[in-house]
């Protein structure tokens, strides 16, 4: 991310950028386009989740259909303009300085096909948009954990969430994609047609191969789950290290319907965990039904005996039966609120003792002033070649943990 540029202190845009604004309005008269002098431009460019990525694009182009996206891409290509895409507005280039922003925020339609068990989202739909519609049909797709995130941006970069150990990454669940290529051509890519290589490429390749205006993914039955948050109190470095190591060894051995995400908040004497049992047969589904920790043998084993889980001195358990879309998915929203963020992540084949020691030391000793380290287990279906929607397998079977900072 670049330096924050306050509106009042921003330097004037280059003349070429000002020309881009008027050029696009002439070439695309039916599409809403905001330039630096237009009302709403500053409000629109500031509406980003990560306030560190807010800059001053030359124009914000807001199509409402795939055909309009095609027209915009053709103009950008013919005039060799610097084109970036904005969907959920979490990406570091979504409001790039001096660029033509293709804002898909008005393309948020979500449709569910229960017969084929698929969900199709528009290029600008967010996880919250998808969850709202999917709940009505009792299904869910593999997505992330922040309802504000764009579905397409998250998914085309892999996409992991509470259902990943059961069903793989979001990219493993692609069924079809409507893509506008660099030439402006509109392509419908499926695993069975002549564009199957394009679908394979976008399933992990992000926006490098075109603008995705519609994405179809596999849907899975999902209504109520059991889970929530557990705050493991671990005041010493040694105790926090023990909690993480025990979690690391326990997680790969559990049923794939169980997901436990481990967090090391910098400077805090705790190791929080986001917990879920998503087995629809184990968790009571009837309206008004009650559930306890005993509904999940795996969670009962981990959190049901003693005061502290995984070697913590005490564990505060905020667990219960939750509606997946409206209660589990938004549970981390307050902790993932918009603001100034710097993030990085890496996949490691094995979370060794040495790595755990280094991560705990980084959180407790080296950087006590804020931030967190998130450990996400990429086991279960994530490491299964058989869940691949598209050959060949796109990540090695041995990859075990994603470390996000």
C-alpha cells in the first residue's frame, strides 16, 4: 500500500489523468463515470475497507452489465489506459493513483439454482450479499469470514473459510465464469468447453486473465452449525507456545466438518480461536432446537474437559448453536472492520516447533503494540486432489497451515 493522501492535501492530478476522465465520458456515454471534479468522486474513492489503499484514480467507471464492462475494457485497451478493478474494495490496487478504475460495485446479483446446487454471483457481490440469498435456500458456498469482502476477488485468489476443510478452497468449487478478456471479448468458461483453461487459470490467478463479471460455484447444504469463539488464556510465552503446538497436532486428525482457526494477538496474554462444527447431521436443525458442546465429539474432546483447552490455564467458551449465514459468518466482522491495514500471508508445508516459537515470540515480545497472527489449517479437503473442480491439482497435498499477519 502507498501513503495515505488526505483530500485537502492531495497534489493536483497530472494533465493526462484529467484528459482520461473526459475521454472516457465521451467514449462511454451510457455508463456512469466519476472524475476528480464530479460530485461523489471523493466519497466513492474513499469507500475502501483498507484506508491505506485510497488514492486518486483518474476516473471511476461504474458499469451495470457485462456488455458495459466489455465496452469499457475495449476503450481502455485501445487507448492503453492503466486499468484496475474494484469489487469488494479490499485489494491494494482498487483505487490506484491516476488509473481507470472499473468499479463492479453495481453488479451484485446473487442467484441460487437448487437443482444443480450452484450459486452465481455478479462481479461486485460481497460475501454478505451471497450469504443473505443462500440462507433462503439452505445452502452455502466456500467463502471467507468477513461479509464485506468481494466474492470474486477472494475466490479467484484461492479463498478459505469455515467450510474449507470440508469442501476445499473457494477456487476448488468453481463451476463456470463469465470473463471479459483484455480484448473486450465476453467468454463463458466451463470445465467442459473450449475455454476450460481460462477457468482453470482464474481459479487462483486472480484478475490477471480478465474481468470476471459472473462466477458460478458449487453450493452445499448448510443451515445451523455449532461454534463461536474460545478465548484461551495463556499469560506466558511458554504456555502460548504449548497451546499453538497442541492445536497444530490436533487439527489434522479431526473430522473435516470441524474447523478451528488459531490467533495470536500481538501483546495480549490470550490465544483466541474461531470454532465451528458444520456437520448438519450432528447439529440439530429443527426450528428452536437446543444444542450443547456434546453434539460434536471432536469439539467435546478439545473444549469439554478441564478448565483450559490445548494447555491454556483457562478457556472462556462462547459457543452455541448458530445460524451459519447470519450468526457464524458475521462473528468476526467487528474485529475485521475497515481501517488502516497491512497484511501478508504465506502457506507453509509444516508448522514446525521452530516456526511456532518464532511466531509466538513475534506476537508476545517483538511486536506487542498491536496486530495479530492468524493460523489457518489447510488440511482436510484443501489438501485432497479428489476435490479439485479443475485439473491439475493447484496446491501440494502436504501444505498444512496458512500464516496471515
